[in-house]
């Protein structure tokens, strides 16, 4: 638990070292269809994206979620979401990202002008049971996602064991 606390911890998962850097692991037994957490961070207009390794474009928008706060310099460490540490598995992922829309009150307007704004949020959901301590991975290239712009990374021990 000391390692998990150092890298990140939530109700359902924790971040710890794995065969390809840091990864996301189940704290308890997770059922199929269970929400693990939100893929979140500062939202940046696509045209203002500068750099980053944890960038996710929200489907059907021009908004990028900056999971590592690399395009938002005032982002504090405690604002980071642990789900951004879920690694890739293109062959046998055990989770997937889902987009859900929520209505939120706009904080930028004055009290008299407040209105509801629909915001698309990204959530990591298990596609099969994951045992406590098991790594949680999803396919970065599924659906509207495309992290690689070409070739996927080399195979890892985890990918070979699940093949």
C-alpha cells in the first residue's frame, strides 16, 4: 500500500510499477461492467495542445483531456486521475473507455446568467472480471481513440501472458 499511496490510489484501483513503467491495478475484485474511474484532467482545446503522453481527445469534440497536466501548468499533483495510468493492450484488454454526457452548471457565467452545459466525460469500465491485484488495461486504438498514429508499442510480459 505504500507504493500505491506514492503513485495514486482510488476506491477501486491503485497505481504501481509494472513491466512497462507504471500501471493501473485493481484494489478489490472487480466485476464485468464495473466503473473503475474517470479519465480526467484539464480540458484543453485541440488547437492549443502542445505536448503530452496522456492526452485523450473526447470523441466528437475538439477537446483534449490532458491526463498528465502537461498543457496546464497550474494543475496540482492531487488533481491527477489514477485512470490515466491504465496501459494499452490491443489483443486482450480487460477494460474500455466509455463516453457519458453529463449536464453541469456553467461556472464561467455570473449568477444571473448560469445555465446547464452538456459535458462529455470519459470513464474506464471493466469488460471482464479483474481479480484484486490484477492489472487493468484497455485498447488505446478502439473506436474513436487513436493514440499511436501508426505502430503500437512492443509486446510486454503482461500482453504475452494474456495472449
